C-alpha cells in the first residue's frame, strides 16, 4: 500500500466510512503526516460557511418557495411539462383561452348570436338584426299611419 499512487487507490463509498475511521493528512508546511477522524471532517464541513451559506440560499427541489421575480425559460420547460396527462389538459385549457375574444373591443367571426332586446329598448345593449327589423316595421307602421 505504501508504494501505491493515490490515483491507483479504490474509491471509498460513503457507507464504508465510520465516524471513528482515521484519515491520514499530510501537512506540507511541516512535512509531517497527521491524522483526523471522518467525524471531525464532517463536523468541519457542516460548520463551514463557504458551503452552508450558499446552500441555505437555495430553494429545495420539492415544494420550493420563491421570492422576487421568478422567471422560467420558454420552450424547453413547457415542452417537457406537456408530456404528462395533467399538462396536456392544462395545455388544452390554455389553447381554449387563447381562442376566446378579448373583453375589450372583441372582433367576432362566424355568425355571432345575442339575445334580442324587448321592443322599444333604448339602452347600450347590442341591437340584433331581429330587433332592428322589428323597430323598422314599427317605424313603417307609424309612417304609414301618419300619411293616412
């Protein structure tokens, strides 16, 4: 073992490390070898702000809570999301909403229908063809009555 290069050593799995295991550390400034336990290394790493501070600022993958302005990249993330059945139904909803006329200044196509106002209505209600024709007949009757 003494004549093996570090690159030739077998990697140690995390499950194989016990807190009491001793790791050799070479102190290059004193050219001596010292020992440290795996538990003391773990304690040092857990308390190192260089690692813990940036990690504390990250959102968890499961149920993250975001602050500020959240942005997502367009395209790829949506395409990936649309692979599930729930996503497909959401996509259909979005597509259906996109096909609707806006509330302000809508432009209709096809044959739009509206309820016909009662005779004599004088409001801002939409006047249908049936309402206009009925009013025209009333106007013609009044005009015809005035002539006779």
